[in-house]
């Protein structure tokens, strides 16, 4: 074989290896469990997305007492002018309470379900909360302005992200350099938390996934009765 042909062959093989590496998926698959998708990320089965038909459960009368949402809200790192994103806002249980706490700030209520978006828009209008902006996201991105968010939070949402690696990358881009991400997740470690297993997460698993996507844990709040309160700092640029 001529040297020129050998060089071309080598570069061709390198190109194939590079393309193969780039096309490797971070996901594996198995037979879905009863409340899972069958899609695994870093060993964890991604849960099925809760339909907005479950809005009554989100707004149940005993939620404040059961989850101590008053303490959760009081523990959010907020200033009066904070720019916040409620990812997977659902009925806006947290959205509208946070909006009242930051009169000079703004809350983006991010949802992908059209019926939830319509619900959020109507409630923001009815409550005359002009600092709430409803945003339609996608499975891979929250569709928020770059470098604009002080705090993003997900309340029992992260475990349902269908593309966590892509979503976290998009969210990092939306966070300011010192931006933070808060996850509230039902405690997998506690068998008395009566939530379907696919909709619970351990601190160990959350830390592993977030560390792989440019976030470090800065606060592990253990004060809530049912949920982890995990505050992450964006790392790098």
C-alpha cells in the first residue's frame, strides 16, 4: 500500500472512531417497570412523566402540612430581585408563592404540557402576578434566556426528565455564573415515604448525575419530612 493511501486509511479510521464516540448514547434500556420508562441514565430508570390530570394531587389541601412546603419555601435562597425558574411548574404551587416573595424579581414557570401552560397563564392573570412568565420548554431544554437565572428549582421533577444530560446542559447555559439549582426529591433512602419507587431518588444518585453535568452540591438539607432539599452550584463557565 502506498504511503498516501495508508495515511488516508488511518485518518478515515480515526474519523470513524470519533463519530462512534460522539454517537454513543448515555442511556441504556430495559423492560419498563410499572412506573418507569425502561430508559436508564447512570443506572437509574427514568420515571414516567406525571400527567397534568394529576393537578388535584398537586393542589391537595394537606400538601403544605404533609411536605412542610412553608419551610421549603422559606429555605429558598431568594432576594427581592431574584430571577427564578420553576422547572416543571405543574399547577404553579411553588411558582406563585415564590412570585409573592420576590416583588422586584421574576419567576419563569416552565412547562411542556399544554394544559399546564394554559392553567398557569390563567392563574397568573387571575392573581395579577405580573412577575410570572410562563414558558413552554421541551424535553431537552427549558428555553430560557442565556445567563439570566439566579436560581432554578425542580420540585419532584428531575427524576422525570427524559434527557437529563441535555436538559442540564441547557439549564447550565441559562444560569448566571453564580447560579444555583435546587432539587426537591422524595427520599429513596426512607421506606416510609409512600411514593412509587421510580419517583424517589437517593442523595448518592442525585450527586452522581449532577456532578457529571457540571454541578456541585453545596447544601444537603435534611429538614423536610418527605423530600431531600439539595442545592447545587454551577461549576466552570
